[in-house]
C-alpha cells in the first residue's frame, strides 16, 4: 500500500521532470533568435534593415523558435516599410511636393499602425522563448 502511494506521488514529478527537458539545439537556436530580436528592437531606425537581415539569416530549431523568428521578421519588415515611406515623404517635402509628401506620410502612419500589434506579438514571443529556454 505504501509503495503504491509513493509511486502515485512520485509519478507526476517524474513526468514533469521529463517533460521539462529542453532540446539543447532548440535552446541554442532560441538564444540566437532572442538576441537578434533584441538587437533589432534596440537598433536605431537607420540600423533596423541590417538587423532584420541578420535575423533572417539565422537558422531556427523548434516550432516555437521558428514561429518567433517569422513573427518578428513580419513585424519589423512592416515597421521598416513605414520608416522608408516617412523618409520618402521628407524628400518629397524638401523638393516642394507637399501633396505627395502628405500621401506618403498617410501611408507611413497606416503601416506603423499595422506594425504596432505585430511588434507586440514579436516581443511577447521573444519573452516566451526567454522564459521557456531560461535565456
């Protein structure tokens, strides 16, 4: 009876311990992806395209890691598009084409609005990787 009780009490612990093992390859990949996302997020606007390119070059292991990379690539590509539209609008304004500049700024604002929730998802996924893989 005591043996059965001891087994019943320790079995869930063993299952949890086995289930919490982390694939070392996925953990290393998660570390690389999380660091690249951190660099991308903290890069000045002019450096974001390069940082995004570096993120895209990274291989990923594990579905959660690959999904995080893709979410962040999508979010920051949208953000960078908005930055490019803003820069184009400034050039148009400098050339005396105010109407064209205003249209470009409107498009930039729309893209930034679309990028904001995507960046939030990216940030949440990165944080989840850091927690899961203890980075």
